[in-house]
């Protein structure tokens, strides 16, 4: 069963009209109709809203099927989601996946989507950039340019911060409205591991 047929089936089983579903997820009725006929594919944030509305997994909605054309899904990668508390632990990249979210890696110009993952933001320490509970897209890489935002591991604790390398220190800065959260300065000999570079976000309106 293809995505459009699966969406129509679960919608009708729930007794929800196209117009009702459109209002719930913030699109037009014609958009829902186009999804169900496979004329268009929803953006990631809309797909998340649909999955939440029907209390099902994203994997269920977009699972590859032999009847689904390869072209429709070719540009989508089911990117794993992790909690900050698990990152850096032994086998965290294989044993602690919380779920998966599709990304259109061609649209995002990502050459190797397998090198990406989502971090569920655990707090408001970067709320100028990304709010608590939203998903930060991280590209795995061991180095970044000074001044970029990165996911770093400090004393076994993973945190998303603006990373600035100075002559004899490393500055990790929160980007938020909480004045109590101050920049942290570490000597360059402290083992701060760069997990990856911040690429973007997905936020779902509650």
C-alpha cells in the first residue's frame, strides 16, 4: 500500500473528513487530497502532525512498499532521533534510537544523509534558535568552524551550543532568554568532543 492509500485508509477509518484533517494539521483540503492521490508528499513537519493526529508512527505512514514508486521516496531518509542523555554512551548510535523522522536530503543538499541524526532538544538553553522539545538536525563531524553551533560532549554530557575556539580556551554559549545561563569557558586541553554540526530544526506547534 502506498502512502496516499494508507493515509486515506486511516483517515476514513477514524471518520475524519479531508477538510477536518486539513484544519488539524494546518494545510488546505486540496493538499490532503493531493497527498492521498500521491500528487504531492507532505513536508516533514506536516507528516509529524499527521502521525500525531492518528496516533501512529511515521514509519507506518511512509513505510516503503513494493507498490510505491521509487521516485516518490528516493529523496527521503528516515533519520534517527536521540535523546541528549543517551548521546556519547556506548553504542548510543545503534541501541538508543527513539524514533525516526524523514528528511528530504536532496532539498537540504545533504550528500550523506546517513551521517545525520535528530536531537530532541531537552531544555530552553538555545530557545533563540530552537525551542525545548523540538528536533535539531545534526550532521556528524569531528570539527566545525569557530562561531558555528555544534553538539558537543563535555564531561560525558551532550549539549547544543555556539562553539567558539579562542587562542587558549573554548567558549560554549547558550542562545536563550534565560539570563541565568552564562557562557562556559574551558581550557583547550579539556577533552571536549565535537559530535556534529547543527543543520536545522523541526518544530511542532502544540
